[in-house]
């Protein structure tokens, strides 16, 4: 195994992590990555784990040896979260292959990458503008309304339904999604020690149960109204597969988990990225103005379409910079090794937990000049054209990479552009300090705070 901090009997590396990393675990883990050359091992209770902070080593593991390093471990928390069987995010082997292919194909069938979903995103973006206009210039936190708008897109794709702002059931689901995202799965003792894995679980698990309840109700309603001649949404497609071949019937028993995965992965992440974008625009009025001028010059007042992205390089660079500086899934989703492996000369035994430190790659001085600065120019060449940078990895690396990247990119571009076209973001008072320190959970989310939205 690679070197790492001192390991004690029974407790493993927990004393070092508690002593040096309790205040800011991710900052401490990054210093370990720098110290040990981009890869180090720790023992988390009963489990061996490696952390990878160097982009090239990450590629060697997750891409070159992708089938070995892209397994998902079964953790106590995952088992308790309420799925009878894993859907796509936590599945392995044949189940994962089938669901991943099905997820990507069915998202395409329901418009992802095409005009039809572009139109849906535009409509949601314009409802969001109307909703925010109601604040009439009062300081406000635009993130909860943004979460409604973004989650409505994935709802339309999977359930064929959208919810109104203020809908009580939907608000409860969105709160539950936040609770799930803000639970810190990796450092939960129940995951680390098999002996305590029966202890009662906290709010993330009960929150997930609420989401699963809504999905189960949708399944019952869809079954009752299934139309032989038309598939209305992804849930209809799942139910049809469930009634198909013997293999499909068995696999698609996991429909609750599969739909739950798309719902949680598809709503929270994109909305949180937009939340960060608003705060960075309020903090950097010069960059915001440059984005606005570019949008105004190319689009005037008309809503953006995806084909405009190539004509708005500064806007695209700004979105990329937000995704870099506040990598939404800082430790990705946990991987593990499917069999014994060798990486950089180290033997990594089967079943070792693997943490891709995406946030550390985003903050690596070898990859980025002055990484702590918010600077969209790093994604532009001398002629002002957008330059794709390989080490921008908010969606992960290798075969497990985000299955919803295309949808997320469409949503980020259209929502961000429409918001800047319609509002100026600023501090709510001259002495307000925008708080850019993240809340650490499965995702990195901003602290709730009001900012000023002035109609353009
Ligand atoms: C800005 C938005 C998003 C970001 C930054 C993001 C990021 C990620 C990351 C880092 C992973 C884990 C990759 C790994 O395990 O190595 C992931 C997995 C996943 N994401 Fe996203 N995601 C976003 C939006 C979405 C959307 C809109 C969907 C659509 C439903 C989605 C669906 C999924 C699924 C299904 C997986 C599991 C893939 C698998 O295990 O094979 N994500 N995402």
C-alpha cells in the first residue's frame, strides 16, 4: 500500500485525522496528498483506503485501469439508506452496466442533447425569472427557487411532471435532497467499523426515505395509467422493461433505487453549482459585467440556445471556473478496487476504498496558476476562444464519470445565461461579506445567504 499517516491498532488513521483534520478535513487531506506525492493510504476503522490527489495518478487508476478501480464498495450507510437493491450509482457488474446504458439512452430518448429539452430548460428558466421578480429588488437567497427550477427538469424527464413554486410536497423533497447531500458519508463511524453498523442512522437516511416514498407513489400512479401506445417518461420505460424478458424483470426490480439515483444526482448538483455561480458573480462585479456584455452583444434579449455556447466563450469560461473553484463533489463518489491491483508500484488489495480527490486536482498548482484566484481567463486563449482543460474534472474521471454530464452542461449554460441576462447580482449592502466557505457533505454547498438581485 502507498505510505500515509501513522496507523494505530483498531483505530487505524483516525487519531491523526481527528487531531489534524477535525477543523477542515479536506484541507488536511490535501496536505497529505502534497506530502506523499499525490497518493496516500489511510486506515478508516476496519477499512483500508487510498486517496488520490494527483491528476495523472487518477487517470492511471480510473481510466487506464478503469474496470478495476471503478467498483463501488457496499458501505453500512448505503445499505441503510433504504434501497432494497442498488440502482446505478451504487451498483456493480451487470446491473450497473445495464442501468448506466439505460440511463444514458433514456435521457437521450427524452430529449437530452436535443431541442426538446433545451425548450423545457428555457421555460423553467423563464419561470424562475418570474418567481425571482416577485422579490421586487429585496435582498434574497435565489438558491432555493433555483433548486425548484432545476429539479423540475429532471422531474419532467423521469415522472413527466413539474411542480409549482411553493408546492408543499416538493419543498419537503427538496429539503430532503439537501439533507442527503449535506450528510458526510465518508467519515461516518458506522461505515468504518462493522461492529457499530447497526446503530440508528441520522437525518440523511430518513430524508432519503421521504424521497423514496414519493417515487413509490409515482410508480403506483404510472402503473395504473400506463399507455401501451406511448411512453411518457423514463419511469414508463422502466415499467415496460420490468414487464419484459426474465432478465429485465429481475433487473428492473431496482426501479425505485434507479429513479432515486437520477432524481438526487440530477437535481442537487446542478442547482448547487448555480448557487455558487451567483455568489461568485456578486463577489466579482467586473467578471459579471464582462459576461453580461458578451451575452447582450450576441443575444440581445432573446433566450439562449445551446448553439450559442460557442459564441459566448467568456460565459463558458466563467461556468468552468465556478466548477473548478467549487468542485461540487469534492471526493467524487467513493470507488473501490474490484481485484488486487498495482498502481505506481504499490500493491492495492481487492476491496480497498478509493477516494478520487477532485477538489485537490482543481486546486493543484501543477495544473493551475494561482488556483485560489477566481479567474475565468485561464480557460481562454490569446484570441479569447474557450480552451478545454483536461484537468477540469467536476464530473469525475473514467467509466464511472457522471452519467448526466450532458444534461448538466445544458442546464448550467441556459440557466446561468438567462439569469445574467435578467438580473445584476451584488452584495445586499456595501459592508456585506459574501461567504464563499463551503459546507462539507457529499457535495460542497454554499452557506445560505441573501444577495441583491436587480432587474436589468
Ligand atoms: C453540475 C452538475 C453535476 C456534477 C458536478 C456531477 C458530478 C458527478 C460526479 C463527480 C459523479 C461521480 C463520478 C465517479 O464516481 O467517479 C457523478 C455520478 C453520477 N451522476 Fe452526476 N453530476 C452532475 C449532474 C448530474 C445530472 C444532471 C445527472 C442526471 C441525472 C447526473 C447523474 C449521475 C449519475 C447517474 C451518476 C452515477 C454514475 C455511475 O455510477 O456510473 N449527474 N456525477
